[in-house]
């Protein structure tokens, strides 16, 4: 699914916050990976657990 830049920013921010608060990552993290980078890799891999209703 294609997201607008605003939707993508909101999704990444929300998921990065979840990861920073201790949510388990859905992709294998690399050493020293920030929550935002991890959220981005989840979104690119199609594994992000957030639904957008249009």
C-alpha cells in the first residue's frame, strides 16, 4: 500500500515510540539500530503492525 508522506511520518513515529517503550521488534535488529531505523525497516518489509483506514 502506498502512503502519503504525512501518513508515513505518523506511522513511523508511532511505531518508533512503541519500540522505544519496549515493544518487540518484528524484524531482526542490527547492533545499535535506533527505534526509528527499526520502524523504517519494518515498514519497508511490510511487517509493521499498524493499520491505516482511509
